[in-house]
C-alpha cells in the first residue's frame, strides 16, 4: 500500500473544502484535497448553481408565455420547452464552473485525489480510488469538509421511482404534470416554483403553521402571496403519511386538522432538510457531535487536536453562502488548543491594581490662564507674565545675551529699548463667550458702541 505524507489534508472539495485547500496552498502548506465524486461539492453540481440556472430559464419561459404578446413580441405560436436542451445548457454551466475549481487547486499547488476516504486515526486516512486501489495518507492536520445529504422520511424512499430528492429534481427529463412537494423550506419552494413556471401543477405540504419555518414573518408573507398568485396550493399543518400507486400516477396521503386527504401526483419531491455527513468520522475519531453536526470553536477546531471541520458538517447554518467563522489570532501565538483542553482562566489577583485616571472631559478642564492687565504699570513691568502671543519687553530682551556664532568675533550690541507698548494680549481660548441671551431691548445700539 502506497503512503502519502502531507502537512494538511482536506476531505471534501465543496464550497468549504476547496477554498480552504487553496488558501493552504497559498500559504505554502503542502496540501492534499480528497473528493469522492464532484469537484465543487453539492453547491456547484446539484445545488445552488444548477437550480439558479433552471430558475432563470423558467422565468424566461413564463415571460414568453404571458408577457411577450403584451410587449408586441410575436413568436408565431405558443412557446415550447425542450427539457433535453435545457438540461444540456445547465450541464455546460456546471462543467465550466467545476473545471475552474480543479484549475484553481492546481494553480495553487494543491494535490488532488479522487476516492472515498475513511479515518484510521486523527493523522492517518485510507482512500479507496475508483479502480479499487487503496492509498494511505498521513497528515499533521486534517480538515473535514464532507458536506451534507438530503433527509429521507418514513414511507418515502428515494430509491422509489416517483419519489425525488433535490438532486433528482434538477435532472428531470420532462416536466411532471402534477407535483407534490413535501416540505415548505427554501429548497422545496425554490424547485416547486421553478417547475410551476414551466407548467407543472404544484402542491406544497408543510408540517408547520407557515412556509419557511424560522424565517422572518414578513418574508414568509411575501412568499405565500407569490405562491398564491402563481397558482401553487399550500397545505399547512399537515403530515405526509405515505403514497401508493394509482391508475393515473400516484396518490399521496396526508393528515391535516380536518382529517386524511389524498393528493394526486405524478412526482413527489421530498425536501424536509439535509443531514450532515458527520458519520463515520465522528465515531472513528471520537469527535463531539451535537444535533448531527461536529462541534467546533471559533477557529473551527474540533474536540480532537489536529482535526478541523468546516461547512455543513460543522456546527452552524447549512448554507454555502455562510462565511466561515474564524477567530482573530496572532501568528506568533502558541499552537491551537482544542476546546476540551483549553486552560481555565486564572482567578483575579488579590493585590490592588493601580488605575489610570480618566481622561479629562470638558467640565474638568483646567481654568483659563491669567492674562496680564492692560494698565500702564503692567505694560512696562518686566515681571508681568506675557500672554502666549505677546512679545517680550525691552528689559527682558536686554537681559539675555545673544549666542556667539562662528561668523561673529564678539557679541552683538544690545538693541535699543522700545518705547512703544507691546501688542495687547489676545484672549485665551478658555475665555467664555459673552452671553447672547439678552433681549433686544437690553442690547447696546450700534451707534453707541465704542
């Protein structure tokens, strides 16, 4: 068995894994990125990117059916949709973006390996390649970015032909005439609205009392209004019991407050959420798990030293657009300490602590500096303290001896004393302004002012 040695190994090349691997490569860390099947992960292959492509096509198709005639655009007949060409166009977009991920990894000197990885210990992995060969990988640090998968509910197995998850719904060869969506979250509504725009009759079944549970009520009202306007039926506070084959498609049984109801459909889309791919990593490495996700700290460290987790598998909201939570730390700080071994904070010292005085506010500023009087005695007195802008008196200038320079053989003669009075001192900046609250009747007329 071949053994590869790296400084860091990233398991998973999705929106969390491949940017992490690229950054490690940019920092000069010898890095390996392992991916099971699709470079770019769920988001680029069977998630955000393909769904947005189909939603764009569906919106344009709806405009062609309803709005073009009003604008004076004549197509010569009702527009038709070729799902084969639409899927090919969507696949070209996905291929271009996923190819860019592989190019970025190569450009940043990140090695790539395709295969199924499993943990032997916190620093050793075994990767089974598509041809069946096994490679052992040893690394100082392991980053888990294994993503998530759709949740199955009892009675609706994804192995059954009419039951679909989000991945199957994005690869439909034809538009179903009737569609039942189980789960009124953002995934189900996004795909349901897209298929409704291209001609499907859509019914959404949600167990809670509103669409988009947990979202802002104002947002849910807007979405519910849009569904009603487009003809999508919404059944709230209902539970899906199962389905059965019928002569014309299938029948979905749901339980509502009024009793059991049967919904006719051709396809069933189950979008009740996603489950993190924390197993078998958590059990093999002894990682702490909470609500199916691996517990991490602000630096994405798990409870096992040297093992990190990022993306859907880590604790937090499972969205590709969520920025990773990182903590600011100095590059000269000590090595990362896992949460379970972090030292407890030291107790406060009993010795008195010297406190610095608070900064002076406007109310505690020093009093204004005294300015010399403008009387005749003070003008000629050398002991009067001049203001900052007043010039020194003749006596003070004559008492000082000018310095001897290299160009002068003897000191310069003392200047002749001035007989004129110095410039009157300017008022200090701390002098309060005169009050302007006096009434017009008490003010001095301009003609009587000096």
